[in-house]
C-alpha cells in the first residue's frame, strides 16, 4: 500500500477528529485523542482549525476528574447547509438541510418534458428557489437520478425513465446555475439505501439492501461494508428485469416474467383495474376520475378486500423470490422494502417473508431482518445529503 502524503495524512486525521465529535463519541480534546489514538498536540491543532471553520464550537467546561475541567466540544449543526435534488417520475423535488439532515425548506416542479435541457432547466429552477431560502453557506449539492449513473464523472449513462443516454448532469448544472459549489450525482436507489443507513432504519448497519418498489419499476440499492456497491459500470441492483414469473406476464421491456411485470406499481394498478370490473362490491373507489391508483389498492387492502389482498400477497411472493436471491448472494444484515407498493402492508410483507424463508438457507434467512422503509420519498434526498456529508466532511 502506498504511503499517504502529508496532505492526505492531515485530511485523514481531520476526518478522524471530526467524526469523533459528529458521532458524539468524544466531546473534549483529551477524549478525542484517546478515541482516535492521535497525539494531544495533533488533536489540539486540528480542533483549532475546525473552530476557525465554524464546524465545531466550545460548549463550556465538563466534569473534572481531579484537575482542570476539560472544555467540551460540540459539532455545529448549522455551520453549513446542503441542497439535495431528486429527479422523480413526475416531479423534480429538492430540500435544504442542515448538517444533521434536518429539512428546513422544500421545493418542487413538475417534469412535463423528457428532453435533458428541459429537465436540467427544472433542476436549476428548483435549485435557485432553494438557494434563495438558504441562511448559511452551502457545503454542497447532491442529486439523485434514476438509471445507470457514473458517480465519478457526474454522467447519467442510461435512464429508461428519462430516456437519457450519456447526459453530463453535473457539468451542465455547474455551467447553468450551480457555480463553484461541489455537486455529487448518484443513482436514486443507491441514495435511498444510503439515506436509510444514515438517517433511517438502517442506522449503524454496514451491510444492507433496500428494494424500492415504485409506480414505474423495481430497483435495489446495496450497501456493502458501509459503502455503496456500484458494480463494474454502476448497474448493481438493477433487479427489475430479473426473471421471477416464467413466461406468464409480458413486461414493458419486451421480455416476459420480469419482477417489474408482477410487482411494480404499474403492473398492480393494471391488474387491479381489471379485477375491479369483476368485483363491483369493492369498498375502494375503483372509479376515481384519474383512474385506479396504488392508493386505491392500498385502501382496498386496508378494508380487507379479497381481490386486493390476493394481489398484495402475489406481489409479495415475487418480491420474496428476488429478495431471497439477494440474501443468498450478499448475506446482508437487513433488507429494507420501500416505495409506493410497500404501502400494501401486512399481506405483502407476510407473503414476502414466507417466500424468503422457503427459498433461502435457514441460517441466512434467520440472520436477515426485513423492515419497511422509514423515510418515504425523503430517502432519495436525504441519501444525497449523506453523500455530500461523506465526500466533503467524511462524517458518514
């Protein structure tokens, strides 16, 4: 392993100190030196620099163990702010947060056209609206986008949802509206996984999988040893077109039996709409003006509508087959299920868990917890916030 340069060593030591304060593991210079194995003079020098940057502040004296009371140090949560943007199916949404991921401002704009100039223009509009609401300097901008994303170059290589090929999002945003603020781009499901790990039900879990089952598709985000796992070209977790249902159901991709064709929102809505014609006594609003929605299906499940519960169980079965493969391949500590389809609740989760137990080695199944996601759609933007924190401060 090559030796660290003096600058790299300095940055590494600064991250150790900042992490100790951010995580609350140590709140005095002496405690930091003990926790990080750095010398006291090194810690004192780094703390002085962090105080000057405004990232930490002195919070008064602590308890004395016999001598002079130590001066306690706290992380300054509002020293900077972060803007996070998410390109969704129908909306560009954005938030402003502090350095703990607490959201202070929201903004959104409909995506009416799919060409890259229009969508990046929408990103700029939301970004500019949010910047007008900031009260602190910006630490960075994080962007969540669907598809194959090269997070090193800031390019969306391919996105079926946006119909994009090789769009340099970071470069265009920097040219049009972001200026010299650091910008980070990542796949949306990867960021959902990171968001849940840092701010949600994955807190403290170094090996986890999130499966997002939404209205347009199904994808997985993988955290391996605390880091996003991308694969060779950024395509890790693209499970939506995994074959789980034989040749029985046609998928929008042109193949048959894909996971998306039997478990995604669009697939379930289509089947529920058709089933509604055969169940005129359903308690849900099958004839809503905008057509049948996943909310309608969730409402039907909530009141015990047999056809709706059957659809939820079937979707859970096919999701369970995909999750069983993920567990057998990656052996994660936790699997998190999110997206609009997760709102189908108990019938879906019971069926999923049963299928996982049937199709996974007993020890692996028992060692893996399956949780519903906790952050909702905020997982995407909060994951982008976590990415900025990690890249700029090294604290997550």
